[in-house]
C-alpha cells in the first residue's frame, strides 16, 4: 500500500501531490483541515517513502489510491490533487462512485494545444536518435532527471491524456488555477470548466504552484467549498 498519513476525524479528504512531491506537499493544508475532517496525505509510488515497484501507468497510481479508499471503507471521498495528483483525481472521479468531489489545482492531464516550438523539439529528438547522436540534453528538465523504471513511468504518464474521460466526471468539481501558470496554462483550466458538467473555476495570481503562491487564499477557498459540500 502507498505510504500515507491520516490526520483528524470526519469527512474523508485525500490530498494528492504533484510529480516530484510527497506527503509534505500538502502537509500544512492537511493539518489545517484536520480539525474538521479526516485528511489523508499520500506518497505516490516513487516519491517520499513509497517505492516504485516497476514501470507504472496512470491506472496503477489510481489503483493505489483506490486501495486506500477500500482499506478504510471510505465513502463520499473528496480528492484534492495538484498537477500530477490532478491527473489521478480525474481518472478516479470518472470511474469511482465513492468520489464525492474533486479539487483540481493546476492539474496536468489534458492534451496540450499544438505548438510549433514543441513540434520542432520532438522532430529534432527523433532525428538525433535515428542518427545515433547524443540526446541526453533533450526532453524536459523533469525527464532528464530520471532514469530506469522512473523514466519509463514518466513517459507513460505524460503521453496519456484524459480529455476523453471528462464527460464521465459527474461529481462536484472545483478548479483552482494560477493565472501565470506556464506548465499547465490557463486555457487548460477553461477547457476543464467547459467539459466537466458540475464544475466551477477560480483563478489565483500565482503560477503552477498557485496553492503555495496564494496559500491563505487557497485555504479560504477550500474552507468555503468544503463547508458547502459537506453539509
């Protein structure tokens, strides 16, 4: 089972960190809300104290969260996911009836718009690889840091887009986004708002880590939202 920490009692809220994060990514929020709710903080496979058991897919990460939900017989769970954690939250919400609500914070997972710059980078990579040239400096910074099973897992994750399942998300959905987010640009937030039936969108002034850039505002928004849906 994924390494996890549980704080408080009451309505279940599971916090899902972004790629490269850990339990500590949402520890402050978990402690803050643990006075009213049971907050579960997790280490995804390959991060924190959860080992990577091999090359994984997004489905494997979602299954890891479902194992926690089933182990504690959680009902009407609220998922709060940042970036990669948002990917997992969307997949779970599209298929699991125990999900009461999801909060997507600068979430990854949507197919990006066509970019000539990215197209040229991919073309250059494929050309260099076919000519057996050095490609060690190709790819994103996150990709270059990885090796072995973790690198293959990363490739599986970023090449799997969730646009197809947005229509199946019927639970209440709050979308929180940084206006200056360059990793998952604001047009992705607007796409989520259009395609997820029961959703609302709030923009913050921050970047991809808007929940940290505007921490007080983030907590206030969640407090109001949790109060409404947990009545």
